[in-house]
C-alpha cells in the first residue's frame, strides 16, 4: 500500500470529525453521540495502523485483515443502529405516555369546568381552536 491511502483515510477521518464538531456545536448531537461518532472518526483516521494491528488476529482466523476490519466496522454500525432503535422506541413510549396524560388532564379540566358552571369552558374552547387572522 502506498502513501496515498493512509493520507486519504486520515483526511477522511479528520473531515468526519470536523463534521461531528459542527453538528455538536449546532446542538444536533448530544455529548454521548458526539463521543461515539468521534470514536468512529478516530477509527477511520487510524485505519492504516489498525490494519497492521489486525494482521496477527486475521492470520489466526485465516482471513484477510481488511475482511476482519470490515466485519468489525459492520458490527459497530449494527450496534449503533440497535442503540438508536432503542432510543427511538423509548422516545415514542414517552411521547405516548405524555399524550395520554395530557388527554386525561384535559378531560378532568373539562369535567371540573362543567361541574363549576361552565364559565371557564368558553376560554378553554377558545384555546383549543386557532384564532382567525
């Protein structure tokens, strides 16, 4: 392998790391995800060195080092996908719980307004409908 491949991979890792910094500064990524993606960027940047470290393990497994690294990369990306699915599922459950709590609270308020004579119900229905401009 020539000198251009490590330089290309190092540049790609640096570019990826810079894009992660921009996303973090725009507050589109939390610290947890920023650190995780920084690890991926570091791995990309150092992949030439990792190939050298993977050679003994690849020889022991009787596969090429690039196949070992690609397999590990795919495993890491699958783990990230599963973790993101868990996070999204938790957010959906939280949203469902909050929506149900809001509906129950709204129903309780309507019943209380009806029980007290309905004076506040006019203001409640005004808040439920958009005001025409």
